[in-house]
């Protein structure tokens, strides 16, 4: 594909054609000028809404909701660094390259490079944790924030008990020193991925074969598996340090928290209560599903996001 003129002095955009599985979207690679390239799907018109996926998904997780959201917003559905087809740098000292601060900075740079210095952001799972850090570090950039099926990271670690450790065992498995988890997952990535998704999704068939195949394509890459472990290692180390330093800081942008009442977060936490400890303006509700609302309850997710961000 031919490289296009940069959208700003900071980034260069390569157009990659139609975005697979996201009807009406185009795919881009954005080189941020710091050695990181972010893959993203873009579509729609109107105010900017950034969509950030979680583990073990990619931007494809928004396939059921993005085309409808694009009737109201300009949608940018991006792969986090380390995931999908975005760059996978070495983790560095204390896994700093996968701190949520670093991952958030990527996305802010992308938005600014696309001409959107202020925007809304919705993040599922890991993407919600990146959005949380983004709203703290870049309050002038984030107009509104939605977090999907998470409680704050520091809260979840602080309140760990046997039930949480059993349900979310990968929080403690993936943080083990390299290469233990990478080698173990590498023995059968498809089995690990299938068990992970099936254990969290409570709506049979919500992750259809084409989407699973795309997630598996990425998960089959050893660099992706290592980056995912680095993401979780950062969450258990440097991210907690950053959260501790900001313990008295609050998100000032309006925050929407939505979650699946059949999932672990809904079962173990007062979700709105945890976010009211971190933000000044919090609303939200539970959906009758598991962890992945955008795949299990897409119509409800669309309605909630349109209402909140519009």
C-alpha cells in the first residue's frame, strides 16, 4: 500500500484498505514517531470516540457495535501496543513499555495526529485500564470515559481473595517471570485462547468463528503472547506504583461503568462504588451477560454508549 501524507508532524499514516469484519471501516497503520506503530480501524463522522479492546481480543471485538456507533461518531477502534497488529516493543525495566501510562500515551498521540485533541474513550477490559490512566494523565484530552466490565486495577489487587484468584487465575499466571507463561501457552495457544474466552463469555456463540480466528491469528504470534504477559506484569508492578502516587487524584470527566452481572466483576465488586472512589461523576448499570458486553449484548451496548457520549 502507498504511504499517505502524514496527518500531523508527529505521525505518518499508511492506508491499508477495508477493515476486515468491520463493515464500512478503513484500516490504517499510524507510525507515532517513537518507534511505535498502532493499527486502527476508522469509520463514521461526527465527534471522535476511541474504542479500546481488552485481552485476548483486538479491535475486531467492536465489529458488532462500531458500524452503528459510526452513525453518530467518528470511530477509531485501535489495537493497543502489544496486541493485534500494533507494535510489540521490549518491555524494558519494570515492564515500563507496557505500563498503562505508555499505552495511553500511544492512543493520545494517535488521536492528536488524526486531528482530535479532545475525544471520548470507551475501553473494555485492558482497554478500560488504559482509558483510566489516560483520563488521569490527559484530562484535557478525555471528554468522557466509559469502562466496560472492570473495577480499578489497584482495587482488584487489594481485595484479592481465593474466589477472585481462582476466577481470574491469569492475573497471577501471566505475571510470572519470562519465559514460563509464554512457553506454557505456546504449547497450545488455541486451547488457552478458547478456554479463556469460553470461561468469560456467558452468551453461547457471541464470539463467532471468524472473530475467534482473527484473535487466534494474533495469539499464534510468540511476540504477541510475550507482550500480553508484559502487559499483565506491568499491571502488577509499575502500574500499581503509578496508581499509588495518584491515590488522591480523581477522574474529572464523566465516567460510565457498564458490566456483565453474570461475570466475575459483577459478582465480586460493587462496580459503581469502586469507580466512585476514583472519579467524581459516575453512572452505569449491569447487563444480563458475561464479560464481553460488546459481543454478548451489542444492541444494549450501542444504546448505552450513544446515550452517554452524545
